[in-house]
């Protein structure tokens, strides 16, 4: 027996069905690419709108615990994951691209943040609004920092988005680590009693975890901290793996992840890519979706690419195969 809880809808009707009647929804999980709505990012093209008037069904699944929302005919609408704030939504199909990168990613899934972690109760008012929201979502916001992205500033001249570097160039030809979102923007930020001053030479720069914090924290409002506390988005990739909001959907077993069935766009993908720090997680990115070659493509900020990219500079940005990042892919967190 399936127990379904849903908050009152502002529009439309709620339909409750069992497992047999929602078999089609159960198939639309994990790495299957599903529909979203359009944003204003110039690196994204989109077609077709979502139908927000259809009756809805709800299916509870485990591994991870989640609720699949579908229309009465089995068309997937959304996935809510217990303990996570990110929600995958169906709507308008988009193509993600980056200048000078031949691969593109086309799918119809959008990713938005709940105000609190999902507790098993679907808020239909929130869902109805999210399905018609045309503002940039998590994925569109992430594309606003890749190579060629236009500089956007606020009223005071502070950088909001635009092509980001990884960090200052050092004498040995490598890029310096340590550029967080407030270094990119050159603003002072206080975390409780800790005051974080921006580094002047890191203006416009984001390292791998700084990039994730810029997108999910600064831009989309997820609480942040410098030190890990289990509820806020911490500063380092290793801490995002062990102590961060959301849930681990693929745990770190110390070996290459090769099962992508529970992977959804917007998930944090975690790597042990460096050779000088033992087996610690040392790199973080965001899963974008299957590309036009069928590969599982992600975004991350890298030294070798000098900033955020979905491209293949000195290592393919794909999770499958035998390349550097595929071989070092260790875990997944859904925020």
C-alpha cells in the first residue's frame, strides 16, 4: 500500500493511484532525460511548453526515498527526493551549449529549489508555480559562468555573472586555488562571527567548490558556511561530500561509479581526481545531462580550463568511460 500526502492544490485535481497505474512513471527515473521550462540564458535554446492542467498521480519509491509525480496517463512531471531541496521538473526542452565546445546537451528537465528540504509532502501550490516559472533555474544559472558568458553587473557595479576564471596564474603556469563566490564579486561576507574578505587578485574567479557555491548559494539562496555543519553548503569539495545539505544518492565506495540510474541533472558529482591527497574527494561538479553523443556530461570549474566548463580540455567532462574524471568519479549528492 502506498501512503500519499499532498498539500492542497490551488488549481487542478489530485488523483491517487497505486503502483500498477504508475508503472510508466516508475520507468522515468535516474539518468532518463525528462522535460523543463525555458530561461533567458543565451547559451540555451528551447522548444515546447509544459501542460500544467493535467490531473496528477503520486508514486513513492525508495533508494533514494522519493516521490514521483506524473499525469494520469503516466507522463512524468516531477521528482521530489526526501531530504533534498532540489526538485527535477518537466516543462520545455532546452539545448545547453558552450562556445568552442562541440558537445551539446538537450533535454527537458529543469531543476528548482524548495525553501526547505522535502519531507514527503508535495506542496501542489509550489509545484504549480514552479512548472510555469520562466526564470533561470539551477542549470541555466550554472551556464552563466562558462567561457563566453556575458558579464552582468548589479546597480553598484558588482559582478553577478559572466565568464569566470579558475584563479590567478602562478609562476609555475598553474592556476591558484581558493577563489570563492565573494572573491569573484569582490564583496565582504560574514558567516556568523567569521568575516571573509575578498582576495583582490581573485576578482572574477571561481574554483570548483566556489563555482557550486556561487550557483546554489549566492544566486539561488542555499545557506552557506565556511566550515561544515551538515545544514549549510561548506567551502570545500571534500566537505560537500561528507557534510552538506541534501542526501547522498550514490555513496563513495572508493571505486569508480558506473551505475547512473539514480543520477539527475543538478546533482553534485564528486571526484578523487588529484594524486597528491590520498583518496579524499578533491573535485566537485554538477551533472548537466546526456550529451548528443550519449555521454553523461557535467559542468565544473577546472584549473586546466581556467574556469567553469562542460568541455573536454585536458580531461573529458563526462562521467562514463575511462577518462580522468570518469575514472575518478566517486559519489553523488542531491542538494
